[in-house]
C-alpha cells in the first residue's frame, strides 16, 4: 500500500513538473522594478533589467519602448539561447529633477508572456 502511494505521488509530481515547462522561449526577469532611490541631478542614469531565457528555444526581444522620451531603453540585438542571460539597459535623463515613475514595455516571442511591463522609480534631487 505504501509503495502504491509513493508511486502515485511520484507520478503526479512528475506530471505537474512536465506541465510547467514551457515549450518555446520564455523570459524570466530577476526583478521587474529598478529603484534608483535618491540620486543627484546629472548623475549616471543607466540601470539594467537582467533576465534569463527559461524556455527551450531562442528568445528574441523584438521591441522595447518607454512611456516617455526621458527614458531610453536598449534591447539585446542577438537572440538569447535557452538557459542564457541577457539584459535590457535603461538610461533615465537625470537632469529632470523630481520623482521617477516610468514604465518600459518589452515585446518578445516568449510563450505566455510576449509583453512584459518593467518599472523604474526613484527621485532626482
């Protein structure tokens, strides 16, 4: 009886794990928010969003754009192989004093999440 229970438990565990795997490219960000904190006017406004292709096919970032002209995103040009890491670089114009609350939209060929919204926040003093 115990062996049957263990066998069924193992079967269902493996079945659920197989269903969670993505067939195709998949994008997983380390964090979807970059917090600049308090930074000085005119300081370095470049930050990065790191991600991994957790799928089993190459990930292509087709377009990255921001909610305003004060934020310039830069996408990887080459496809990201399965298991590999990549980054989306963002440059905020730190000559604009005040709060930072911007959205960066990422379009890719990722299965399930082809569009991802990233956020930057902080305050320029």
